[in-house]
C-alpha cells in the first residue's frame, strides 16, 4: 500500500527534478521486462540497476528469439504492445456508483469487485481488457442553486468521494494508488493497475482556488473545469445547448487555470463550452486533456470538441481522450454506435492533430449507453484491433493507449516545477468577486493598525 507523498507536503510543492527523472528509468525497465513476465525482477531492478545499465537491459529484453507476429494478427500485436505500454483510461465513474448505490460502504460482501458486477467495471474484466491505469472520477452532481455563492455540500461530498476512491483502491492489491506519472509507470511494470483521481467539475471546489490546492494535496491530478452547469470559473457546454449563450472562461477562471498550471493539476476540457476551450488554450502553459470527449466534426453536440480546438492541441501539446458514450458519438442513431464509430472519432482527431494528441476515456460506469461491441472495460483490445485493421501502427496505438497521457502528465509536472521553483510564483490568492464573507459579531484584536 502506498502512502501519498503529497499528504506530507505542506503547501502543494511540485515534484523535484530527481522525481521527474524516475519516469524515464521506470519506462526503460518496463521495456526490458514486459508486464507479467517478471514483475518481481522489475521491483529489484528499479532499486539496484543504474540508468546506464538499462540500455543494456533494453537490448537484452528485445533480443531473445520470440516468435514473430504477423502484421495482420491484430490481437497478438495488441496483446504484445500492451505488455510494455500501459493502457490508461481517462475517466471511469465507478466511485459515483459506490456513493449512489452502496452509500460508500464497500467492505465485506457488499462489493464483489473481484467477481462480476452488473456495471461496466470489475477486476476480472479490467484484466481481460489489459487495463494498465485508470483515472477514477470523484464526481458529485452539479448543484441546483439560485446564486453561485449559496451554501452547498459540494466540497464535503467531494472529500467523501476522494475518501471512498482511496479506500477502494487500497482494498484491492491489484490496484495501486498513484499521484505521479513515474508512479503510474512503475505500478504498471509491477503488474498493478495504476489508480489516479480526477475531479469532474469546479462546482466541486466551492468557488475557491484554495480548495483546488487542497484537492491537489489530496492526490487529485486533473479537474474538469465544468460539468453540466456553469460555475464561477467557466461556462458549460450544456448551457450553450440550452441557451445559445457562451460566456467562456471568466476572469476568476483565468486565475484558476494559472493556479492549476502552477500546481501541476491537469486541466480537463471535457463538458466545457467551446469558447471556454478556446479561452483556456490561449493561456494554459501546460498541455490540457479532454478526459472523455468526442469530435464535434462527426457529431454536432456541444459536448464534443470542435475541429479548430483539436488542431490547437498540436501547439498546446494536449490530448483528446475519446469516449464510448454512444449518445454523443452518433446523435442521430446512437443505438447504432459501435467500435467502428469510436474508431471514426479517433481517426478524425488524428487527421486534425496526429497520433500524439489522442487517448481513450471510456466514461464507463457514468452512462448506460456504451458503443455496441465494447460493452465494458474488457473491450479495449477490440478497439485496438479495429484501429490496426484501418492501418494504425504499433507505435500509433502505443501513443493512443497511454504514452500520450503520460507525456501530458509529465509535462504538467515539469511546468509546475518551473513555475514554483524557478520562477518562484506564490499560490494565487484571487477570490471570486461575488463571494460573501461570513460575518463575525465579536471583538477581535487588530492585526495591522490603520489598515
Ligand atoms: Zn462526464
């Protein structure tokens, strides 16, 4: 069981340069020792083998006479490449099911996670699907309130979701909690499924940048700027669908984006309005993600990313992780959406931005309508096979599966290190201008006379 390093950090300090280097070491070891082949060797190697020796290991690992795989044996190619490249899904809502259906009580016989569950995700099917890493969404519903400063239970409920997600991860030895990209690579190399946290909407931060910082300290590594409601930071796609009005990112939202860059908290543009996407891409110093989204060019829902935004990922360095939610993949005939429809969206994004800017964010357990043929988390290899059948190379599929996600995550860590250590930027103290301070009626000593 891993104890989060961030919990011991008093002020959300970025990782140091040495921690960043660990990623490359971990990657070389995984390449030399394919997953499941010698997981114990991985652990020993990681401690004792210096970087110089890894090059040797790399070649030794490749040299044994392994039976060659036919280029048209797509399943064998998929199985082989997913032994050295982690397949990382950007978004899974299982923690929300734990809340809504089990009241976050997960122990004993209440959650037969090693056996088959009725939903999309359990351990047996995760292994079948060759999953190497998962961002678990610690989502709570958008508030239905009149004024944005009205009190809500959002922060409390989000803390409960972070709590239940961590307890869930710790309960299963097959899962390994991670808050760095190097940890995810090491966990994968050890045969575990790296498990990370993402918050799905800044409504969960209680209109407070300080709360964003505390989420980072608790291990959250991406935040979606909105869910299906506006908040003081940004406009949601659903608002544009309902009203036709798109206010984009607010001034407070700009401060929030700058702080997320400074922290190394990845910015997720799923669910936000198109203007919000464009506003963020103008100012973000770090690559962004779409943790679960499709292409507006193929399905004209504002929930999907438009072509010009996907093109901009090339300069921003970010990724769009395509989902399997059929109602957004094919608006006219969602019941017909299948693995080929998902492949259509991936190839559309690739045509605009290239294989360096795509990923997978299934949205499993967050919707009942999943593309036909994929059905649940055991279905990822079917998608890889479909992509290869259309001409995707092993290198293309490796990028899509997880290399791109890890690159974006590492880049966020590197930018945070620069902003905090090199540029010495302090935590943002901006407040939403509509924020009301709870009054205090008693007498207090004067902190600064005359202020
Ligand atoms: Zn969502």
